[in-house]
């Protein structure tokens, strides 16, 4: 699907945003796009998205509205990491010698 200006529409999903999406992403971020905001009228080749920024586990950390170039968004597959797998085993302290 495309807009009147020929720019592709975004579908909900997980994307990597880099400088290709916007100069503001010098440090790439991972987002889950909820929807494209069609009621705004950005310049040719740009769009607004409603999304959640994701952490390294794929959990949403912040809701954002971003101004991006759709061609610069890279779709990615993020497998969910179960909470149990995220915990590190407890540290064992070496036994103290009794004096």
C-alpha cells in the first residue's frame, strides 16, 4: 500500500530505526510501531508514527510519536525473552574461614 505521494504505508510491527529513517537516530533504536498517524500532513517522503521504544529484551520502555522516512525503517523479528531467562543466577559468595 502507498500514499498519494508514492511513499509506502507502514504496517504495525517491530522496526530498527537508524540514520536512514531520520538524522535523529545516530544511535539506532528498536521500536514497535502501533500505527501510522495519517491525520498529519508531513512533507513528501516522511510520516509520523505512534510507537513504543523497546529495550534489549523486547519490552516497551517508552511510548513515542516519531517523524521518520518509511523507507529507512528496517523490519526485524524479535523473539520474546521469558522473564525467567532474564534473571542471572544468584552470586555465590566464597565461604569465610572462621578465626
